[in-house]
C-alpha cells in the first residue's frame, strides 16, 4: 500500500468520527476531546521525557480545562492553570528523580496549554449559542477546512513542490503546498459557513474573515508541532495511526485553528 493510500484509509474514518462528534456536540464532543487530548498529551510527554514532565498534573489539567470550558464557557478556561502549577509543584518537590524544576514545570504546563486548551477551544466553538446550531456549522467549517488544507498541501507539495517552506523546521513542506492548502482550505471554510445559520445568515465579509483565520492558523499549528519535533529529534509523535504518525500529528493544525475561529467569531459578534 502506498503512503498516500495509507493516509487516506486512516484519514476518512477519523474525519467521519470527528464530524459525528461535532454534529452531536455536548459531552460526546467534550468527552471525545478529553480522550484524544490524553492520547496526544501522552505522546507529547513521551517526546519530551528527558525533561521529566509531571504527567499526572498534565492529565488532570487537560481534563479540567476541557470540562471547565464545556460546563462554564471560555471565562472558566483559566481555572486549570493554577491547579496544574500547584499539583506539578508538589509532585516535583516530592519526586526522588532530580531534574530542573523549571524545565519540569514548563514542559508540563506547555502540554496543557497547547493541547488541552487547543481542544478546549474546539469545544467552545461548538458550544457557541445561536439559531440553527451556528456553533455546529462553525466547528464543521474548522474541521473540514483544516482537513482539506492539509490534504491539498500534501498532494500539491508532492506533485509540484519545488521551494522549501521552512527547511530547518520541516524539510518536506513546500511553498507550493502551502499556497494550495491556503486556497483549498479557504474555499472549504468559506462555503461551509457562508449564509449560516440560515435564520441569521453570516455576512460574506465575516465568512472571509473566518476562512482566513482558520486556513492561516492551521498550517501554523502544523509548523509549531514540527518545530518541537525537530527540537526533540523525532519524526513522528507516535505510530498508533500508521502512516499518519501519532494522534498529535493529526490534530496539530486544529489546536490553533479552533482558537482562531472562536476569537474571530467573538470579534464579529457571533460567539
């Protein structure tokens, strides 16, 4: 089986599961986010194990962050940070393994902020109140847009890529792939959210703003993960998804795209 066929074979059921969770929302989405988040955070902590991250504190912080956002909204998002710091401080202080406390705490909290809050903002997008399930339509736009952007960047990069985008971070990414991802991703988001919700249609300019936010944030999220992997000297964060690598490799673009979509929706009065 070719690498492309393997990617497609794994990507389709993952996308179907994500769209189903987005459509249903509620604790199906929040609970699924927690499970995915724990798997991704485990991969991140395994990748950074030389810094001895305080795994129980990280897992607890991720669960609290996503649950707090779902139950109380984004205004409760910060409740996890003090708890993570206190628990991580205690675990570091009583640990018999000597490691730089600053490195331990920094890596532990980074995982919660990056992965926990990244997934939490996807839940926040789905929970946006409004007519005709506006939050659902916006989250579908984020998921479909990120997937289309990533797929287009991969295909066009392999077929037409000549100019390296950031060779010191991710040598396989090309300028041609990035442009294709931006164009196709923009179209996917725009046509998903355009004239939604039907009761109070979104203005075209606002659909453009949301599409730009998602399709710019998604590749930046991908590059951010690649930057950390390069720093840690690993190619993939895991092997659980075969040719797709680890769970974190598949959700990296969404971790910034969801936050971008939420804050643009807030700025235009749709959150």
